[in-house]
C-alpha cells in the first residue's frame, strides 16, 4: 500500500524521487516513464526502458526514440576535460554534443556513448563498446572504438534459429513479453538444469 501511494505521489508531483527509487525499485520501463514525465530529457519515445543506475550526464542533450533499452551504460553530453584544458592553457573552450538514439535500439552493459553521436534506428551497441561515431541504421557495433561487426537482421535470424533449438523454446514462444512471471520459475529451473545438470 505504501509503495503504491509513493509511486502515485512521485508520478503526480515529481517529488521524492530518491525515496521512490529506493522503496519502489521501479522496473526499467516504469523508470523511463517517470523520467519522460519529470526528467530533463530533450525527448523520450514510447516503450523505453532504463534504470536509475544508467549514467546519463546531460539528459537535456539526449533524445530517445521508441523501443529503446539502455542497460548500465554511460551517455555523455559533454567533454569534462575542457575544464582542465581551460585552466592549464588559459582558454575558454567548450565541447558538448547531442546524443540521438533512434527507434528500436539496445545499448549494452558498460557501453559508453560519447557526445555528438546518433544511433540507429534498429541498431545494437554491444556491452563495453565505446561509441565515438554515428551508428548506421540496422547494424551491430562492438569494440573500442566501436565498429560495425554485423547487420541486425542477420543477428535476429541467428538468434531465432538458436532459440528454436533450446529445450525451453516453447516457453519463450508462449510467454508475454521478455519477462512473464507466470513462466519465469519454470524457465529459470529449466535453464539451471540445462547449464549445470538436474539437481537431485
């Protein structure tokens, strides 16, 4: 009851954000909706997901399209080194840039997106990648610096073939969305048994 009231209050007023996060532990989709309403993002589309631990330094320079998922990654809207350079060289430099993440994009764990980058649409940024240049539509990028390593359509085809060979493929095909509490306990048990052998 307290969680429900706190969630309603936070969404209605934008206040008590830290308490809301700590007590309610919002899903990535819920937190993205909260930020869409109360955050400082330039824009956020529909069906996005990211969590409070996603590091977005300048949300006002960041635009997310629809169906975007950001894991524990970092999105930088500015280059902090200019403060040091200004002092060391007696200059007044500035280096900022927008980050434009288009529709249907996933950004993996530990990836870093540098300022003045556009990603997608229909793109995947692998875990740990450092993205310093635009990511073309329909591609998968990985590495430091990030480079195109494949086409997203090819990855989807490969994953579909692999999924259909899994012992729990029927569960995957029958569940609602990427997480279905109705199937999750059985799915988890089947995966553990498959990875480690059935527990006696």
